[in-house]
C-alpha cells in the first residue's frame, strides 16, 4: 500500500469521462475523491500499484479515471480567441525557447512582418528570450521552439458541473 500526504495535482490528475465515456476534463485527486463521496461518479480505472487516501474514519483507493453516473450535455461553444491568458495557460507559463518561466507573449512571426494574433503564431516566452528574439523569426535569431504552437482542443475547455 502506497502512502502520500499531498501530491501535486499534475502528479495525480484524474480523468473525468461523461456517461458516454467521452473525456470531459481532468481534475485533482482531491476533487475526484469529493465526486466519489457524493456519488456523482464511479471508478473506471485504478492506479497500479494501488494508491490509498486515509482519513480517521475511512480509506479510499485513489482512482486514475472516473465516469459520471449521469450524462451531461456539453453545449456548443464558439472557438476561443487567442489571448494572453489563454496562450500562457496553454503553454503552462513555460518559455517556448528556453523552458524557463514564460510570462510574456511572443509572436513567432513578428506582427511587423504580418504575423497574426492566432493560436498558431503566439507562444509564451520569458522576457530575456522575448527581447533576444526581438523583431526576427526564431530561425533568424538562432533560436528554436521547444514545441510547435497549437490551437487548444475543445474538450480541454469542458468543466464538470457536478464539481460546483
């Protein structure tokens, strides 16, 4: 039996599926336990080896993924516009050039050269890398992107109403 006090949410993210087994979102292990105790979800996958959460009155096996007992209709949502917060969250506040803390936006193709404010042209960057790149493309600046910018998937925007 494995014990832990407070793992980070990234280490123990739990996948939440709708009743039709389509991925809705990912939640922290704490939120997954709350949903289990409310009876809103059931476990469809467990960790191997098993991970247990202990309290004075109960022991709960931590799930790897859960499914909602009742189907939740997910309404159509128009596409998200690329903006500062969205791009920084998509990139995890990580600089696309050095992997450090990225808290500024950089246009891969500079605006002065026709670069647009789109998901595919914006990345998170730290201030030193953003300044070093300046009004050049990454190739011209002798820099390379750690990843290609992408448009977030629709399913990443879902929120599970049972969590409220």
